[in-house]
């Protein structure tokens, strides 16, 4: 490994020597052409996560006033755009390449076009954090906390690596191939999730039924009120001195609050009134979101006894001889349950929270097949979830690998 200043840690063996370095202003030109007479109507946004995207697609509505976009910058294909708004995903703001046609962007953005260099290589460079150091050095931290502020002349002094064209092309081709593989894995995971959604719809609507070991039909499903097979847990923490606090997440299930928020939210001096949640209890969180359209319902699979906010509903199944708890978990993720919750909700309450009375909640009908059929349903859906989980782990592993490559293949 070469130890010179401008030599990346990871390099293709046929390339030697230090990389050249150029100032951004030497190899790119600032674009300041404005949208006179509102000639172009297509307004772009530069998102930290999605890159340059049509504003309507990103916000699901027009943000810019179509009568007031004369002063917007015209952005053409392969122009680069810097957005000074900072976020967790873009701590110094994102720089993205426009891969669409011609559009316009807010004059708060900086638009520039490269006069030389492999644009794919340059695009990959701006996905690293190497250029962040320059932005932090020139930033005026007395400005708005959510936006970088600096002299534009300093921006164009940014050092940009300029290795020989063949090396730029090889790096860009390799990283693009990695990205394409990652995209394929994400598509596979999305297809599995879509498949699971379709299977669940057919299973819980009883369009798809299993046969018993003798290839005979299982008995008809029973309609059973929740209160007859489950009991609400009302025990509070007073006198128990339990300090483990759970959150009920739509995406992660029941998890330790410290893990979910990366900090404690509940005041340890104010948890006497929290409900105790034992292993295998179910917890309903009435807060709605895009991932939990009627609130999140999850089983405590942590193996721990903990606490949840009194805003939650906690209950435990007492008729274990006729109930498979894994089947019940999937049941509470089905549209059958969603439809019931929407029917009994009080929509005059807060927009972000379902408002449901206890008696109506526990009067809900549970459609319960025989225990052997419950087991078959639970086994099938669990096997699909295992494949989804495997895909997720592969994606996480590959994303970590790609991140490492980016930091080692540039300097």
C-alpha cells in the first residue's frame, strides 16, 4: 500500500502514483442561467436520500409557486446541484447529479457543470465524506442551524480528486456494478414483501385454505370475541420497581425504549403508572403512521418483563389451548383487523392517534381456524418472513461493504 498523501487505501493494481487534485472551480463552471418568463415549469428538489427528483413526486404536491419561478436556476441533464440544507443523511448538505431532463431549482441551491472528468466517478466522489471536511472548514456557523452558510467563492475552492481517466472509469464502473447488485437485492426483498402481503390477504379472507394430514378440509373458522379468549392487563408498576421500559414500534415490534430512541424517554421517577408487560403479552399502540395505519399491535417476544405507557392497551391470551400466538401476531397485521379498527375508531380525535373505547376494542371479532390450521398458517408466513429477514441482512451487509469501499477507493 502506498503511503503518499493523495493515494487511496484501496486501488486497482495496474494504477500507481499519486492522484492529482483540482479545485472545483478549475474543472467545473457555475450555472446561473435563470428561468425567464417561467419557460420551464418542471421544478426539481435535491433530496439527501433520493437525489434530484421532481418536486411533486417528492412532496406529493407543488411547493414552488408556478407564477414565481422566474428567478429559479435552469438545471440541465448532468448538471450537479448542491443543497445547503443539512440533515442526518446529509450533515453538510447533499450534492447530486441531475439525471433527468431540463428543469428549474430554487436559487438557494448552487448549480454547476463539469468541463472535464468522468461524471460517474465524480458522482461517486460526492457520495463519500471526503468533501465534507472542506464544507466544515468554510462554514459560517453563525447562520441558520439547518442550513450551511459560506462564501460561494470558498465553495469553488473545494479540492476534487482527478486521477487519470482510465482509473476514474474503472472505479466508477466497479462501484456502479456494486450498486446494481444492491438494487437487485432490494427489489427481491420488495417482491417478497409484496408476495407475503398477497398471501396474507388470501389466507385471512379464507380464499386460500389448507388441508389436514388426510387431505381433508379443516373445520370452518369460528367467530370469537376477543374478550372471551384474552384478558386486559391492568397491573401498574406501583410497588414493583420495574425499570425496563418498552416502545411498541410499527417496524421493529416491542423493543427496549433505550434501543429504539437511543436514549431514555420515560422519566424513571414517573413510571409508577406504566402498565406491566410480561412475556407473550400483546400491546396495542394507538399512534398511527404510514407503517401502522390503525396503530401497531405486537407481542412481547423479548423474554423480559417491562413497562409501557398507559396510552397503550395491554392484554394476554388466556385460551392457549385453542390459540397459536404466532398466528395471532399475523392476524393483527391483516386487513381484516384493520377494517374493524377503522369501523370503531372515533375520527373526531387526534389525527395521529386512534381513539377507541376499551369495550369496543375487546368486543372485536377474531376469526379463528382450528389449532392445526393456525399452525400451518403461522409456519408458512414465518418461512416467508425468514426469507425477507435474510434479504434484509444481505442488504445491510452489502451497504456496509459499499460504504467501506467508498471511503477506501477515494482520498
